[in-house]
């Protein structure tokens, strides 16, 4: 269909992503988001599908992690394929000034600056996310081992921003 397309695989921590969907009341069409097991299977299937694309389309998938975009937006945008960089020459904040209607679950956030307050919100509910964890399986969760390094990076950035280092 799009033989020269570049694919951006944008991921978020599986528990953060699942919890975010689970707590959202969607208008229609996303009934799987109301069941933690279903959410875990959907996410796991997505990870497996992207692994397939990595194998059959080497070099065509650009993977970004939501958490690193929040932590260092400028560096992550610079890593995007040149095609996207050309589209963003006016700067990412231009999105904040667009008058178009937004009809997504994040419609209130899309015009706000990037913030990190919600990144770890899922941890408050972790004791109740067992069905999601089980459905995700160890392979999906193991892709997030880098998160420990991310948490250290975020802590360092918060310390630096407060002038405490």
C-alpha cells in the first residue's frame, strides 16, 4: 500500500498505557479497553506485530518511547526520520496554535506544553493491575528494562532543574 513509508512505533510503558486506556471512557469502538486482560493481550499482540515488521522491514521502523519524549523532547524529535523533521521545521510548539478540532481522548492535553505529571500515575494502582501484567507476559514487560535508566535520568533532570546538583 505504501511501499516507501517509514513507520513510527510510538510506545509507552505497558502498564502506563494499559491503565491510561482502562480509566478512559471512550465514546465507542474501544470496548477492549474496559478489561485489563484484553488490554494486555492487545498490547502484547502489538509488540509481536512490531517485532515482525522489524524482521521483514529492517531499518523502516523508528521506535520512540513516550517517556523519553517527555524527558527530552528536542533530542527525540531530532532522532525522527528526516521526512518528519522537514514537516516540523516550524517547531513542535506550532501544534499548540492550531485551530483545528481535536477529537481524541487527549483533546485537553494536545494544546498544552509537554509535562511529566502523569508518567507514573499507574503506579498508584499497581496492586490492581495484576490481570494486565499477566496478559502482557514477561516478554512485553522485559522490553521495558530500560525504564530504570529512564527513572534515573528523570530524577537527575528534576534535581538539575531545581538547582540542587
